[in-house]
């Protein structure tokens, strides 16, 4: 018994907060951890039971759990999510995934659609590379340069990347995100960002049957508006798009009140889509 494997809840620092009848899962993007939700969490806890956790590779999770081969696809992160929800006894929820967690949620909902009433995809993208007829936001040469910068001086890279992605120069906000980035092991950060930026998950979109709400900022340096409109088009009638009139990739940090207002509008519908499934 002394060699018992720790629970996933323990390994991923998962917490169930609040006591509402509706369960909301919050899943963060690259370089951050569950603390990224701190500006909107108090509001969400007024009406929801909220699950927060850290993904493998995050600076707060034992780096020994990260295996570059296993986590070479976001599908592996979705398997962790499904295992965690099973461990926590979550059978019905709305999933709010930021950035890379958007596709993680899609993979999970394709595998176990009965668990997810709706997905809320915040700044999500199925492909970050530009290609013919598709504006993902980056040329391959740009990404190769970015990876080289990370590998040569990770600390210096985070100092530049944090304000770039946030779309803000606010020193407190930038420092918070920068500290989160720096808490990651550089080699793990490089590996995960390659998995994210070099992926192409456009082919999974037709398999998704769960209703989706896309939330996109007006100007996002990581995910252009083209991507949000592409997702809405590819997901068809089961997707709606909400555009926040603000810049930046992380509105839950830089414009929390704006995001809260949008969530207050879309969450009742997100739960109502599958009201009959609630026991």
C-alpha cells in the first residue's frame, strides 16, 4: 500500500469550489495555472460549483509527470481531464477552456459527449499556422524563431512573451503571467508550445456534437478573428460567437468585467441546452 499512486486530483491540484447545482470546469491555457482565473472566480462561485485544476507541464505540477512522447498531442491532456472528472464524480458540466484548453475540451467532448452540456471556448484555435486559405496567425519561420528564443534564453523570452500575449503593459498583470511562465521547466515549456503551435486539429471539428460558445477578443495576437469565424462556420448551427471589444489573448486577466458580462449572458443558455440531462 505504501507505493499507492497519488490521485489525479492530488497530482493536478484539483479543487471543487462553491456549492451551486451547476458544475463549471475551468481549464487554463499555455503558461498559466488555475490562479489565472482569480479575477472572475469569485463571481462564478455565486451560482456555480467550479472545478479548477493545473495541467501536466504546469509549474505547480510535478515535472516528472510530463512525458514528451505522451503529451505530443492535446488528446493526452483531454484524457487527463476525463480521468479527473471521473475521479471527482462529475457527470454533467459546462467546460470553459482557454486557448490550448479549447481543443482539449473538444477532444474530451467528442469522446464523452454525455458529460458536457456545452463547451465555452475562449480564444481557442484548431491551427495556429497559416496555410492556403487559412489565417492561423503565424508563419512557420516566425514559430521557429520563437522556439529558438525560448531555447537560448527562456527567462528573457518570457519577459517579451508575457506582455505580447496579454496585450497589456500593466506591470502587475504582466508580472503575474511572467512568473507563471517562469515557474515551468524551460524544456517542458518549449515542448508543450511546439505541441500547441504546430498542431492541426481542424479534422476533429465535424465530430463534435456538443453545443459551443466561442468567445473571442476583438484583437488577439495569438488567435486572429479569422480563426473564431472559421470555428463558428465549421461547427455549424451548434456554435455561437461572442466578440469582446478589447485587445489581448487573456481577457479573464486584462478585462475580467467584460468577460464576466459575456459569461452572464451565455452561461444560462449553456446549461439550458441540455437541461433534460440534469438529474
